């Protein structure tokens, strides 16, 4: 990608002289377009505002037609700069695009993938604002504008949202611009995640895992804004169940806690606290929050001199929900959290017969999710203690569940454990042997095999 356009600014682009008369002579624009452009171009901001207030839709129609029919980069950049300036001054003007009978989405969607950073960045920002400003009565799959100018199928809202999510994920994975690619993508994502369709597309594209590493304490203004919009995106995703499943098994919570402990920016703290409040009742988050010391962190935050009333209210609400959750926290919740995070150790719960008797049916949740994670740990972990505890827990399941041997066989437990029989660590081989014995001999002989 050319460095020349990568560092362009809207103000620089707007200093250009565009030969509109030439475009008219070659019939790329008509007389009406030329007249409107002469009235609007190179005029003061106050004069342009008056024109937009008088007949904004007419000027927007001209901009869209130029982007549709003219491909010279300098001109495309110029028109995008005009639109960017217009929407930056007043984002509500995005509604003007929905007053015209044109395919308003197609030019911007096409330009998203242009090998020109200025064009990509402005197209993403403008398209996000336009699609977010559409009348909500419109069906997501409804077309926009009229087909009078083209025989092509018109662009639907779903086409736009899919295209934007694809572009955002490509930027998070491999930014087109070294310093602005990711911030631009996150800024647009934070705008778009209010759309249920975008949440679904983003999760299916495996986008959540690219967000989590960006949850880092920030030092300068640019990184604070990126952090805020990243946390805002996580908050919006915390309303979507499939996203929560990923957040629960990643490093999201510890990262959010580190941010909230170290940030002095109220808007960042507020959005993190609201996210924690959303996640608290979900899955094992309650147990994880206790383990990372969140109750004390809340007390410390409440003692600070915040001026944001919404933040103070959110802290009070989080404290109240946290208190209730701690009371309800079961031993199985704590165990589940330990397994999902892969932090297995010889805590008393593993060798407590009452725990296994009372909770054995809980292992059936989510198609034996916990059991499957234990098997995955055997394949992926290199820590002897973790491997030993996983083998032991699988042996306990086989002993206490009525169909333990059958289920363990279906999940290929034998194959995984057999590979650990020759492990260099004695603790691992001892518990691998116990697991194999229980698998072959069954619960009838379990009492003779206690470690």
C-alpha cells in the first residue's frame, strides 16, 4: 500500500482543485451535478452547513453518483473527504443518505478493499455511520434506493454488515496501516456491535479472540481511546451468549480486572464495571471474580473520588450482585472454573467423595463439556501437576458415574491416558495407571485402587 495516501489527512485532500467541468464534458457528471458542486465546493463551513440544511439530500446524491461512476483516486479521495468532513461535523447527517433513491452502500463497500489506506479508512467510517443511521423499520435484507441506474442487484443491509465485519477482522488480523489499522477497525466495530447480526458475524469469524489481546492498560490518549472502544465492544458482546462462551475460557476477565485496577479514566472504568456486572451471573465468571479478588477491588474503586454518577451507580450494583453471587457459589462452580482455566491443582475438592457423589450429574452439562476439557488438557498441557490431577479426576468420574466407563471410552480417554503411562514424572504415571485400572476394571473394584 502506497505510503503517500497512508498518511493523508482530510484537510490536505480538501485543498485540491478537482476539474469538475472536465468530468461534465466527458459525461461522467451532468449539468445539475456540476451546478451543485460549484455551489458547495471550496465554500466556507458555515455556507456549506446552510446548503446541507436547505437540501442536504441533493448534495449527498451527487457525492454517491461520483463515487459510483468516477474511479480516479484523487477525485474519490476528495469526495470521501467532503463526506467525512460533513459527518464529522454532524453525524446525524448520515440520515440524508436514506432520503435518496440510489444504492447508497455499493460504492463504499467496494472502496473498502481499495489498495489505498485513506480510501479504506474513510469508507469504513462513513459506511458504518450510514448503515447505523438507517430507519429501523427497514428489514435487514431490504434493498436500498432504486435500480434505475443499473441492472445489478442492489446492496442489502446484510451485504453491508458482512462486508464491514470481514474488513474489520482482516484489519485486526493484518492491519493495512501500522498504527491506524487496528484503532479504525475497533472504532467501527464499537459502532456496529449494537446490531445483533454483527455480533453473530463477528463471533462466527472468530473475531473475539483478536479483541482480547487489546485489553491492556493504556498510557497515552490514543491508546486510551483504543482501550475504551475495545472494552465497549466487549461490553456489547457480553449481551450475546455465544460470545460469552469464548470470553469465559480466555484471559478476558484477568485483563479487564488489570485495566480497572490501573485506569484513572472514568469512561474506561465505567464500561469495564458494566461489563463485569453483565458477566457476573454467567457460567463460572462469579467464581473467577472471587478468585481474582474483585470484591476488594470494588471497595478500592468506591473509595476513589469519581465524579461520574453512572460509574458510582454501576459500582454499587456490581457490589450488590457480587455479594449475592458469592453466597450462591457452589463447589462445582469453583471446580468448573478450575478446569476451564486449566489451573488444576490438588485442592481438597478433588479427593472429596462427597463432592463427586453430589455433583456427578453436573458433569453431563453441555454434552459433558468439563470431561471434554479434561481430555483436551491431557493432550495440550506440559505441566506434570496439571496432567496428574486431570488423570485423577477422569478416574473419579469413571468410578462415580453410572455410565462412566462407556462415556470415557467414547471420549477416547484410554488412548490419551495410555500415552502418559511412560511419563517421566512419577505423579503423572501413578494417576494415569489409576485411571486405566478404573477404566478396565470398573467401579466394583474401585475401593481397592484408592491412591
